[in-house]
């Protein structure tokens, strides 16, 4: 820190809460020069909201994450012209309400299954070329469209900041790029907990705050008791058939609270479908959902008393089931 510089602290518990970072242009392999005028959406958000600077006047946004959608509206309100929002996937990565309130309400077009294939300009961005992509994400020849612009905002995903976690030897989830945790938000290293966007990228900050409070409570309990209490059976949570991952990944029923929230994301847009939950092979939940999309986190609640009625339970399976 500023007062004492570099020093060591011996801690009985550690909470990993490093958040996440934006994926930059370098991760996208877009051909062209590297002119001024290309920003991550979060950087542009800080420039406009906190520094009082306008990145540009004619804007194209690549990626339909929530920050990109919000910046489409913000730049419009500041007098810029947002020409188009392009998204590589066949669905938006942002919340439905942000698509409506930030794009539809301002007449900003959203082009799904499109990406930037060329960047023009040497000193300052002069324009970009969009092209449609096939089901494998490869540009389709003959679909190119040219746009003149002086600013390109990138909203192409957030990456949990887990270099520290990897260096510690924390077991990672290849889908979330965050740590594998149990019901106490504890990693495979005893006494090391994780919460918030370092664990998995959230859509609402309310969930980040909720996880942070839970991680703090569990870490305090660990310090007080010397370990997270409970020695019972560990139950694996399995994400299949459209469900990409779950947080937590394992549960000890004797350690959990009366109600355990399990959060997850789906891998596609599903309409008029069901969330199915199975204790081993027994279906225990069949909840209808009118719409589920990758941009919105889903959740189910597991009751401790019900889990205790299945002492030999080894696996809880969560899946998407068609109507």
C-alpha cells in the first residue's frame, strides 16, 4: 500500500475478490492497423462518465454485452451517432431490458451473427467492415458492409482476473474461468474462498454483493471454528443438456444453510422450456421458464431438509428440458 509499500500478512483465511477485466482487441485477431479510436466499452464508460471526455462522434460497437449496450445509449445521449451494434453470436450477450432500453428505444440496429473483419485508418480510425458469419463463426464472403466511424467500442466479454488463483494452485472451472467452489464458496485450498466476478461473471451487481457477504460470513466461520463445520457426503452438481455450469460445483448438505442458491447460465436461447433438477435419477423439480438466454443468470434453490432425506445422494443434475 502507499504507506508501507510491499509487506507480508499471515492470514488464516483468504477471500479472492479480484473481479474481472475486459477482453481486449488483442484477443480478437481483427486485421488492420492499430489506429486511435478503438476502446474497450468499460474504458469509454470511464472516459465519459468520470473524466468528461468523448471518445468520438461516429460510433460502431462490437459485441452486445451489457456494458456495450449501455454505452450505446450513453454515447447517443452525449450527442454521438451510434451506427450499429454487431454481435458474433446468434443471440445477444446482454440483458433483454438493456436491448430494449438502450438500442430499440433509440433506433440503434443490432446485427446478430456479424463481426468486424477489417479496420481502416492509420493515425485515427476511419471506418470498419462488418460481415455475417456462419454457424462456426467464420465470415461469409460477399456479406461485407462498410461503415465510416471514428470510434470502435469493444464489448466482447469479461474475463475473471484469476492469475493469483492459478498461482496459488486453485482448481479452476474451464467454463467460467473462475475457481471451483463448494456451498461455502471455499476453493479446493482449505481456508481460501472466492466470490463475485472472479468466481464467474455476473449480470447484476446485487448478486456480487450477496456472494461477497456469504464469502465473508463463511471465512469468519472458518477462522472461528478452525474449519468449515461438517464431515458428511459431498454431492456433485452436474450441468448438462443446455446448462453450461453451476456455482457452487459441490455441496455438503450438513454445512449448508437451510436454503442453498445454485446459479447457472444456459448455452443458448430457449423458449417455453423447463428447468429439470434430478437427485441421482429421481426428478425433484420441473419448473417452467418462458425464456432463458445466455445473457441472464438463472438460479434454483435447494432445501437442506430435502437433501437430508437422501443420505446416499451422490449427484444433483440440472438440465434444460424442452416443453
